[in-house]
């Protein structure tokens, strides 16, 4: 274990083991995790039990605070900020120049051509813990690709300021397990409950949160959490809209270099890697409220998830539009209203309503609505009057080139 991990701060002065916030007493409990990092928990304690254990005089010496606050700082913060008790835990490492071979190997494996973005992301996590960041998602159907290793490594770096939870916890009414964490890790999951999906999206940009613990009065603090998700489901780990810009997705493959001890090797390299992060140029925070622009985060993996998140009707219309254009070579576009689609393709299907079709055309395809005019549905039959959507051929076909450079059109 790295020398930079700090030892327990609870002393034998028993009054230091307790605090009073408002009218409630808490005991400071310190637990080492599997990596030897000390996690501090506050457990509500009864004043009478404190008096029975230590005498009435000790209660008078217990530090008193008006409320909780959270002030993230990875450079050695104090628990108290005036009359407020800071819930952010002390950072467990000290940066020190050195080599970080295995850390680089894993980061290059995970982020590939977006490796430089990964360094910026990690620099912000370490040096700017108040800054919002996109939801990072690592996906792969294969096992042993580095997803869990990355989460565990982050946990060692940030110690008690990171938690790993199940998706059901996000949907729960009680949020004390993660509300004060600076990083929330969610591992091996499919998030299919809409309430959890919406809450995760909301948490990515939330400024304040009301902390709801059992048997403790609610209190509101600033919220600075970043979310990292790992999933075995590559395309359907959760629904993501086409216009969504809060996600950064990486699809992982098997590493080409094997090291079954890589997690321990990376832990030893943490001080050196942190030192390297401090030498990097400061990010440009003016481009986006989450540091990175949508164009920087965009990749084929995210696009695939967005497509899979579309409705069943969207996917069915993809096939129907593609077939239509492949059978009508001269059609550059078609003009239609939802009723035209219903009449042509879903006349006997009571599950597909005109309202449903309109919603898909407008909100999923984002088709342009034209002004009131005369048009011919599917370029065939009688003219009608209406405000049709225009569907362009290039949206549903692509050109495939042979070895001679000759192109032929194929449907999507």
C-alpha cells in the first residue's frame, strides 16, 4: 500500500470522538477498507450513552456546530469551517514525482484516441473537485476489460470521498449513502427504471442536495458529485436521448498486455500519477459547464446507445423508410403527415396511433415540418393539403464503394 495513505485521526481524547451538530450528537467512526484507506462515518449517538460511557463532564467538551457543509479540497482540509462541520474527508495521498507505467497502460487501453481527454478529466477530478464533469460510462460485454479495475483505482485515489452503489440506491428516498460523495461509482448494471435514469441525469448538474438519512433531520448542502458507470450491457445500459450531452461513453475490449497484478501496481503509482497531473496545463473551463464540449465527447459508442434508446416504432420506421428508398430510386425525399404513415403501414395495427407516430417523427427523428401546402404522400396518388414532414433519402441510405472506386447505394 502506498506510503501516502494517511493514518486514523481519531485520538484517545474521547471528546474528539464525538461532535454535536444542531441538537444531534454523532460519533466519529473510522473504518479501514480493503485497501487500508480510512473511511469516516458519522453515526447518530445518544447523549445519555455518552454520559454513561465517559461521564457528564466530557459532554461539555464536545465540539458544537450549527450545521453540516461540504467543501471539497484535496490539498489537506480541516473538518471544521467556523460553525459548520465539513463532511468532505481528508485526501489520502501526497503527490510525489515518479513513474506510472501501469497506470498509463490502463488509461491508454480504456480511452484510446480520447486519452488526452482522460488526463484532463482526471486532473479536474483531483485538482478541481467542485467542477461538474460528464457522466463517464465504461461498457463491455467481455469480462476482465478494465472497467472494475478503473473504478477500484479511483476508489483508492479518492478514498472516503468516493462511494460505489447499486442503481436501486439512486432511486431510493434515502440518499445519505452518496449525497456527500465527490464521486459516485455504479458497477455492473443495467439501469432500466426511469426514475433512476432521470435522477442520474439530474445529479450530473445538480448544485444542491437535501441529505435524507434515516433518523436524522434533513439538511441541505452543496452537491459536487461526479458519476462513473460500468456496465456489461454495451448498447442498452440505460436510455439516452439523441440530444443528451451529459455522457462520455467508452467501449472496452480485452487488453493486449496482461498483468493480473495491475491493480496493486497502479495503487503504488498513485503518488507519481498525481504529481504528473499537477504538471499539466490547466483546463479551459470556458467552453462548457462540464469542461468538455459535446463534439469532444461524441463517438460511435455513444451514438449506438442513443439509437438503441429509441422507441420500437423508430426502429421499425427505419426499416420501412430504408426499404421505400431502395425501391424508389428516383425519390430524393418524401413528404408525409402522421396519418399517411398510419394508412400506408399501420392501418390494422391498433398499437400504433397517429399521436405515437407524430411523437416519433417530431421528437426522435427531429424531422422538419413544412409550411401549409399541397403535397403528394409518398410521391404517389392524389395531392393533399397539410403541413407535412420532409424525409430525405440520405438519412436512410449510404454509398458503398468497391475496389474500383465505384459507388452503390445501400439501405441503412
